[in-house]
């Protein structure tokens, strides 16, 4: 019986129907799966030669007891023996679908923490002992950065396992991806938030109050627009954040990738409305906070050095930062009875760990929380005046 076109006594050679007219070779392996040559061939005889070599390899493994591996696996092994971690890391980062800021952080960790010791090593040569020695040599005064670097390395090598470049992930240090805070956050008192808002001046008063009572991140508060506020300044919708890196301004979604609408505590609504009336242009897209010396957005360092640090010093809280206002927001929300999930929703804090721990927040509770925050503030401010 004549063989079918392209079918040989062992394996297949098919001429491609496209303009190239090149030949494709394949065979059914011992695993009963079809395996293709890593490339096509100009001549049919060359394709047949590749098949002959593959058949000879199968026969040899049968005779010697050697473990047969597919052409793809052998190519991956050969690549891994010469492919260094630094080269694979560059490709890995390029293929990640992440925000620009995250990409920059990955590149920084890869270059400054992972690369110096591990970068030149071939993937196949990385062992658990090598990883442990590298991790043990990291600076003890940067635990958070160390855990982030280890987590990045673990993710990179997990992909290498999926790509069949290595057999197993050599990152096996227990709890290496968790870290304790180097310093506990500074939590300001209610009266101190009021004093800070007074000290920083009328132009930036609303920035302090929104950050402290609504829990906005720096990039979020800088990207607020007139259209983000509801009638009577009862709510603010946070759907964007700005980031400046390497001289480039990037406006993107929030860190969690989701928009959130936060009910503004009643006791600061008049301050927010006054800012909109005095310092914000009338068009819907007008930015809430405009740099004094021009530019697209406020600069974190310039704002801190020129306004925030002097104001903090005047109230005796030199060690606090803008991010500590966000800690204040979370602490106060929990203090007035907000559940953990409601606190997370108000702050826009979403992580894989949190998604396992917390239930979805109930939107109706937002107004209750906002009213309670104002009641707490008014009570403590009244007490401080007595």
C-alpha cells in the first residue's frame, strides 16, 4: 500500500503551502505526542536527515535505558546551560504586563540587588545553596527591599520552570518573601491633623485633609480633578494616579487598578469646597492642586521640602511623611468601627493576601463611617479646646 503524501516509514515531511516552499519535519515520539523540528528546512533531504537523527536517538535511549526527552526539552536544556540569569531576567521583565512604576522597580531590583552576584550565573547552574548564600549576604538594614528582591527572583525562576529551562525553582527559603517593618509608621492624633492643616497654609490645606481623612496616596491626590467630586463635595472618586519616573509623567489607574468612591467626612467638606472655589479652575478637568512654579503635577520632594516638612516641624512631628497621613486614615476608620474590608475599600488597598482575608465592603456603610469620622474629630477638637 502506497504511503500518504508526506508520510514516510517513520516521521513526516511536509512542504509548506506558503511562498517559502520550505519543508516541515515531525514525528510521533515515545510519549505518543507529535514533535516538530525547531525550524523548517530548505531541502527535503535535510528534513529527512533531522528525522533520522531523532529516530537514532530514540533507539539509543531504548537500548541504554537513557531517559528520552523531546527536541523542545533538549533545546531548552542547551539554552539554559548558556543562558544567564541576567539575560533571562531582561526578557522576563520586558514581557510582564505591569505598570511603568512596577517595571522600573523590577529593573532596579534586578540591577542593584539580584544582578551583581547572581546575574552572570547560567540558569542551570543556580542551586538552592547559591540562592541561600546570596540571600544571607544581603544588607540587614533593608529587609523590605530584600524580600521584594527575593520575591522577584522567585517569580522569574518560576517562569523558567514553566519554560522548561530548569527542572525546579531553587528559591526555597521559608518566609523570605515576608518582612517586618524597619520602623513603625507615625500615627498623628486628630488634633495634630488639624494643626498640620493650619500650619501648611490655605493653598495646601485641602490636600492634607483629603489625604488624612480619605486615605489618598500621593499619586492619587496629585491627580484629582474638579470632576472627581460629587455634589456638595460629599464624595470623591479616585480612579487615577500620576507617577513621575526618569523625567516621564505617566497617568494610570490606581495602584489596585480599580476606581473607588469615598464619602468625604462632613467636617472637611467646607474646606474642600473652599479650595475648589478659590484655587481650582472652572472646567471639569481642572487639576485640584497646581504647582506654584508650573508643571503638570506637584513634585513629591519639592512639596515635602518646601511645605510639608516645615509644617510638620512646626507641630513637633518631623519624622512623619505624607504617607503617614494614609496610615492615619486607616487607623481612624478602624477606630470608629469600620470593618477591615471597609477600611480596605476606603483606602483602595487590594492584594492577593487581602482578597483571601476580607469580605467585600458594603457601600452603604461608607456614609456611616464618614459621619463617625467627623463625630470623632469634632469631639476630640472640642476636648482639646477645653
